[in-house]
């Protein structure tokens, strides 16, 4: 498996697969073809179906048009066989001749793939690629998941994770202060600040749950507005893990060092899901985005509370298992309805998974690795109209929504 740096990507929302991925691809293609007089970019399948709502065209044009005129062709009904998020880049010379053509795929979390293989930005870092193997290593050595991350990534990983945590906190803090309507035309108002104020008026359990909701809404609303966030594992699910960690640090006074270790553990569980299945909503539905995010947050919380490797694995397994089959059906292609609310709900479920696993001895029948495999198969079985095409589920009613 690659570095967890490929999972935690710092960038602007609203979508890792529809915004970050195309932007990275555009930068790579422009660098390869500096002599081009014009560009054409064809977007296929899910990338085209919900691309405008996810600002795909903006990400591409802001990059390529700095160099040469660029035309985008939308093909929402044409799905390439390798992945639903296909795109073809073409560069033309001043004489009109084709200089270069490149087809690539945005596979989630800002990562790209060519036909049959992921385009790697790092060499393989982890020799073990399942949680079962890593858990056995933990139990054999007496070490924890975060120590395995440090052993494979080197001590420099803590500087990277410190930056990740800083960006996560800043996104929440900005989101709590921001007011107004989110861009996109649905008229969705920011709610994070209101939830935060109301939560302060309650006591104990209700206050805690309200604060978790507020923090998740804050980060997710920042993402929807195109703000700077961290994929965890994607833009669309970027509110779950930060909100859980921010809440626990604020209420339990966990140090930054402990938070960074929890981020390392969470990243490991997310990376296993990404490597052995997918975190792309277009490929496996929202179970690969919010479901994996919930698993990551559950694992992080359980580690913070002193859970054993088995209890941490159990919490992550529950976080993902109980999101199996979740569709990706954004209204009007925007990462707003139901995405923002799902982040808040998943953050609460992550804390519930932590509590449930902490009451147990960590023994259970279905492993995290097994649930990842089930998620992969379930995602392939889900009809394409329920996977970010803008045609099924809640997205089917996009034409009934009042666009302002």
C-alpha cells in the first residue's frame, strides 16, 4: 500500500474525485504538453453527470486555460469500462494537429488511475495490506497501529499529520463562524453556527451530541463552499473524522500528540479500504465515502480511549458495516443534500461504535477486512444510477428542487 499521504490530501472542495482529481490530471497534462495551442477535455459517465455541480469544469479550466484555450465536452451517458469517472485530455498544435491524447480516471480521494493500474505518486510503503495482518503484528509486538505507521512512514510522518490536523481544525473553526447560503442554487443555508449555539444550551449527552453535529456540519459546509479541507478519505466525507477528533480534544483535553497518533491509525484503516476496495462514490456509492470515514473516526476514537488493537478493529468494522449499501445520490450533483447531513450523522455513529466496542472484549465474527470486501462487491452490484449519476435515489428529484 502507498503512504497515508495519498489518503489525506489537503485541497479545496467540494469533491475529491470530481474536483481534486481532474485538477491534478489537468496539471499533469499541461506540464506534458507545454507547446499546445488548445486543449479539449471529454468527461464521461458520472464525472460528466454531476461534474458541473462539483465544479469539475472550474477545476479544469482554471488550470488549462492559463496556458491555452480549453473546450470541455460532456458525455454523461457514455461510461468507460474501467471506472465511471473517465476523462480524456487532448492537446492540439497551432496547425490543428493532435499532439497528444490521454485517458485517465479519477478514482476517489484525489487519486488517478490509467487503464488497469493506479497512477502512483509514492512507492509502496506498507508491506502488509490487510488489517488482519497488521493486527497480528500489533499483538505479536505489543505495539499499536500508529506505531506501525511510524515504522513504515518514518518519523517525518508526524510533521505531515500535524499539518493535516491544523487544516482540519481551521476548516471547523471557519465553518462555525461562517453564515449565509451555500453556492450552487439549492438555497441551502449554513447550519453549523446555529447548531453550535443551540448545543451550548443543553447539558451532558445532548450538548455533546450537538457539538459533534456542529463540528461535522462546519467542515462539510466549508467543503461544499469550496474551502480548504482534508480528504478523509474524500472531500464529500471530510467532516466525519475531524469533527470526532475536534470534539474529543475539546471535551477530553487530548494532546495534539495523541490526536496525531489517532490520525495515523484512522489513516491506516482508510488506506486498507481504498487499496482493497474503493473510496469513490461513483464506483461503490457513499458507503465508500461516509462509511469508510465513519470507520476511520471510530478507530481513532477507540484508540484515544485506550482500546486494544482488537477493540479498535471492532469499532472500525461496525462503522463501515452499518453503512453497507449506502447510495451516492447528491441532489443536483451538489455535495450538499444529503452529503452534509450524512457527515454529521456518521460522526455520531462513529462515537457509538467506539462505545460499543469498548464494552466488548474485541472479539466478533465479521472482520473489518471482510466488510471491506463486502463493500467492494456491494458497490459493484448497486445499479449505476445510484452511484453519483444524478439520476437515482434522492438525485432523481433534482428537477423538482427549486434552483435559485
